[in-house]
């Protein structure tokens, strides 16, 4: 009884405080185009997102090229690192096994990326390059091991010949294990050399060799991304210029792509990863191919001649910038050039004679100051001269306001870049407050690319509160689609046991994937973007977060659908009326399809134990004439979709 009275009082109170809300959408006033690429993804190899994540290789340090070459490996018996007469000139280290009847035997174990994930009855493709200098045939035993030291898969390889050759076998796992390892044992006495020891699940995305983890790509695919920014982020800058991301090193046979130290190994002392390196197995060719698979427009970022300005003062003198500029030009040729061009030929030889249709390139990541501008100018001149149709993305620094930002934006306008990349990692409150950020932006300069953003709640969790703040902010991006043309959340991926940065859009361990509420917000936007903006008001006023309500409206002119997005970022139920002004022949079947994202507790997150705690739900409501109404709970994001009769 008491509960009932309290509930009625709460509803009355809510009505008094919040009253009726009327959204009016003017469906005949088709506004700015929403770019089909608008909602996309940004992938950076942070949080073991590439090696140990999207790139399906299960062995860490497969080429023994980490600074300490046995990182990831446990040798037993007589195993040495050598590099004379190597198999791969750019990854010269290899191991020599010398079996002389040790009690331990002679071999190696690899720990994977915080373990190796095995699935019962799945098969795994194992391979290595090997030679036996004494030309006497040697037998290797390969074992999949679970976390209790049990053998859950076994195979043998015979190695013969004094020249390097590739050997492979398939191993079936008899049990599921998320933190397994692999063991190699030389069974025959004598010497054998091994390099590039590799293990992939047989099942990868599209079952490509050197492939990508299927469940993770499926998560990206479901996002329906329009644009795909890659590969960084700070990764592009490097802690030093030597360790910057060099795209040319990521091409050709994977065995000979030189291993690079990760920018994210020692950045945070409280999340310290001396075993973080880049194999470049997921390189630029794989990236372009993935863009194609996902139907996303590529947006590569290149180094502009500066190492990460937070970490280093290293800066390429202007007179030495030519190779960096040439790298940018060559990248465009690699993507778009004919197979008879130098870099188009490399692409064709890797298996893709057709161009990748690159339209945009970003120069620099979070650079700032005059040193950035004077370098950027040189890139712009060269790119405009050779590729006048390629759009150029310039930066506005690491934060969305303040000195660096205020200095760079006018410079970008002066330099006539096509888009300016803005980054905002701010509190949910900031995101809500800034939902109208672009309402009064200068329309005459470059367009905006919201290149990295995420709402950082106090605990930095991927909770519903942060997701709703992003959804609310994105209503502002969408309403201003004439100036905001691209948006990509960051970072994209994080390994549960090996992350450096959070929040992140998708979490994974060695066997499973958790899609966060932030992921679902992105998915709901990208799958419901519409083609053009429609004007929308709340109680006859422009939308600016009145009573914690945020909204945008769009039309899909191809399907005659009206799409409406509303966020209720308050904790209370709100009564919403929606009116479609200008509707002539009604709504098809009077039916409004509704996708909702909501839980009562905004602190809630999706976990590995309960990954479906916050997921979109689908329902429908009925319209009367050109109106419909509903009661919207607090802490909710709704997408409405309806077809108008023509
Ligand atoms: O997304 C994580 C990092 O945040 C990016 O590498 C960098 O651009 C930004 O500081």
C-alpha cells in the first residue's frame, strides 16, 4: 500500500517538475545531408587490441624480436637465441634447440597473450620455419596445454634439410581453455633452428590465413561503420620517431615485417606492459581489406614528423621532412594507384589489384603548436599537388578547448584542410552540456571530424551513464551534420587482462567478447543514421537538454522513413508527445518501430559474466494521425523509426 502511494506521489511530482514534453519534427523541411560515413570506428593497437586481440595470432613474440627475445617464452633444456644466417633479414633472431638428453628435454613454451584461448573440438593451425644444420631429420612434438598443465592437443612435425623451410600441422583441442599455453619439444637428439613460430585458430574472419579473430570482426561488422580511422592515435607518433608507426613496414610476408615496440608499453606505471610489441601482422593491407569487408571508408593517419609530444621533443627538421611526406603520397598510391604504379603493384601482388578507393587522409594525431602547423603545410602542398581530390584531415590538439585548440582551429581554416579532427575525453556532464556545441560553429571553415571521444565517468567504467551522455552528445553531432561529418568513439578494443586505457567500446578475453552500452549507442546511430537532418524542437524551443532531454531527427529519403533519436538522461519518467508537422498521408500502418537502450541503474555495465545486462530491445507503438506519445523511463536512449505514406 505504502509503495503504491509513494509511486503515485512520485509520478505526480514528476509531472509537476517535468510536465508534458512535445517534440515537433518538421518532416517537409529536409535539411543537410548526413554523410553516409558519419558514424564510424577508430582502431588503434592499444589494450592489446591488435596482437592478442583482433589479429588472430595466438603466440606472443613469434619471431623472438622483443628487446628481451625470450619474452613470452619459457625455454627448457638448451635453447639459445642466434641471428647468423637468419631466415628473415628484418626479423633476424631465431632459436637454436640443442637436445643432448636433458632430463627436462629441450623445448619452449609460449604463454600467449595472458594465456591462449582454446575451444573444444576447434582446430588450430600451427607452423614454424626450421632447418637442421647437421641435415639429420628431427622430430618435434607440439602440445596444447590447459591451465592445469594437462595436454589437450598434440601433433608432430618432422624437420629435414639444412635450409630454412616452412612446416605446419593442424591440432585439435579436446577441451575449452581461456588461459592455455603451447609447448614445443625436440624429441630427436641434435641441433635444430626455428623461427616465426605461429598458431592461429583455423576459423578466422572469412577464414583468411593470417586472419582476424572472427567474433571481434563480427562485433565490428554489426556496428555498420561508415568510416574506419587507423592506426592511431599515439601509436602513429611513437614514443620516439624510431618507434612511430611506419606503414611500409606492415606490408609483404608477415614473417619479415619488422617487429616494433608499442607506444603503450610503459606509458602508465600502474598498467605496465614490457611485453607489448607490434608484429604488424595486422598491417595496412589487412586494414584496407577489413574496410572493404565492413563497407567502411578508410581514413588512414600518418606521422607528420613529430613523435608523441607528451613523451618526447623529437621533431624532424623541416628540411628532412621529405621521406615523411613521401610516405603519405605512397600510401595514397598503395591504396588507389594502378597495378603498374610502384605502390599499386605492391597492393596487387598482395592480392588486391582493384584500388581501395581512399578518399581522405589525416596528417598527424594529437599534435599541437607551430611545429605541427609548419609541417602540416608541407604535407598539404604535396598532397594537393599530386592528389587534388584527396581530402585532408588536420588536427586540433589533444583537448577540445584551451590554448592549443584555440591556436590550431584558425590555422586549420587558414590552411583550408577539409576536416578538423577534434578529441574529447571528458565527463558525462561535459558531454551533456556540449550537446549543443556545434549549433553555433562557424559554417564557413573546414568540417568537423569527432575523431576520438568517450565519456569518462568517475570510475571510467563503460556504464550506461557514459553511454547515454555520448548518445545525447551525438544528437548534437547529428543535428549539425552540415558541419560535423564524421565521428568515431575511442578506443575501440580492450583485452580484459591487458588493458592500458579505459573506457573502451568492446572488451574481450581470449574466448569471448563483451559489447558495452557505449557500443550499442554507436550501433543504434550507425544503423539509423538517415540521409538528411530534419528540424526538431522541444516545447517550441531549440533542443538544448531541457529537462535532460536530447533529440535529433532525420529522414531517409531513399526509404521515406523518419528517424528520431531521444535521450532521457534524467532519472525520472517523462511523458513525451511527438508530432510530425507536414505529414500529409499518414504513417504506414500507423506503426512506429522502437529500439530502446535502458536500465534503471545508470551505473550498470555489461560484464563477462552478464554480457547482456544492457542491450537494445525492439518494440513498436501506434500513432494517431501525425502524433504519437509514450512514457519514457529515466536513463534511456530511444530510436524511433517510421515510414510515411507517400
Ligand atoms: O585513444 C587513446 C589515446 O587517446 C589515443 O592514442 C590518443 O590520440 C589520445 O590521447
